[in-house]
C-alpha cells in the first residue's frame, strides 16, 4: 500500500478529489480511503432488502394523527422528532424479536439504563464523574457517524438539580436495604474540604415515575461533584432514563437518555470518561442499556 505525506491537488479538481475519498482515521494515523459510491444492482438490491425504512414508513403513515402527536411529544423529551424516535424504537423492537408497536411514553424512550442483580450479588454502585473540566464527545454536524472530543468546563452554580425517571422491581435481601440516586458534592469552606449530599430515595417496587431533588443553598463554592446510583442488600431490576444534572440552565448529565450507559472510549477518545463506571459490581450484577417492552 502506498504511503504519502503530502498531495498537491490540481486546481479545479478539489471537489472531485474530496467526493471520492473518505476519512478512515483522523487522529492517530491519519489516512483516507476510497469512498464506495458506485454500487452494483445486486448490492443496491441487497441493501434495500435489509433496510427497515420501507416497512417502517408504511407503519408510520398508517398511524392516526393523535398517535403521531404522542410520538412527537415523546421524541421532544429526548431531542428527536416523533418519526426518528419511532424509527429507533421500532427497529429496536425488531432486533429483540418483538412484534407490534410500542406505546410512546414521556418517561422513557427506546433504550433505558438497567441494573440487574441476582445471587450471589446483593449490592451495586455506579458513578458518573463531574470534575470541573473533562472531555465529552459530540456529533459533527452534517456527518452521519463522525464525532469530535469536546472539552467541558463545568462551573457549578446554585440551584443545582438532579433527577431521573425510573421503574423498579427490587426485593430486600437483608437489613438496611435501600436504593438511591444521589450527588456527592465537594466544596471548600474556610480552608476545609467538605462534602454535601443531594439524595433521591428510590422506591423498591414502582411503575415508571419521575423524581427530582434540588440544592439551593451551600456554605461556599462547589469544586466538583459526582453522581451515584447505589443499590444495597437488594436483588432484582432497576430501570432508569432521562437523567438530570442541571445548573445554570444546562443539563450536564452524560448519556442522559441512557442509549449506552456502559460505553467506554479508546484511541483518540481515551480522555473521555465512561458514562457510568462501576464502583461496586460483584458477580451476578450487570449494568447496561437495554430495550424492554414495558
């Protein structure tokens, strides 16, 4: 394979050149490859046969106006149009061998976070870190699957609100059992490091519901905070979606719609922390994003 370090493009041929290549690696070993824009009739037929778009377009067109409005309202919660949420949700149903269509909900959309605990495990604790500066990743506008690492300066101001939507089916396995979502807030007062906790106790058995908590007053300026979901002396399932970590009018929760709560980052994105990391995850405990027919 030929390797080059510099290409001189003949004036007037720039568009043809860039239209014929695709970026393979933009960071570690920058290189480009041929863009396969010309497909054979056989390839085109195979792609169309694998695509769900024709089928889902017919299903969407058959919905009533009130049903489409319900999808649009649910999509607005997760920053999608009703059509895009319908596509994501119905494609996920097909991938999980589920028939029919889902009923759109304002409390959860498509994928949700799940903590599943069975014997011998009885405890799980996960954390989402929020230092004053960290990296996240954002989609490049106009690109189908291109992302860039983006630095975030998170200067915490009050009021500070946390929240989530959740459903649970948990049973106690010992004394002092609890489930909670909370923020551990680190601040300094008169030269002494202090911690404050903003907690939301979670019901052990409940259908989908919303829960929020707000911190309005603190002795000093917040240095940083971390979010936790902690289940203790419990077995069963906790499902959650639409995570909130709001201050200054911005929600800083990463993967707030729980599309992939266990996602890690490598290579050029190595500096981006996982959406949620396990602090306590014994054998028998699983954390993941799932699609479930609620």
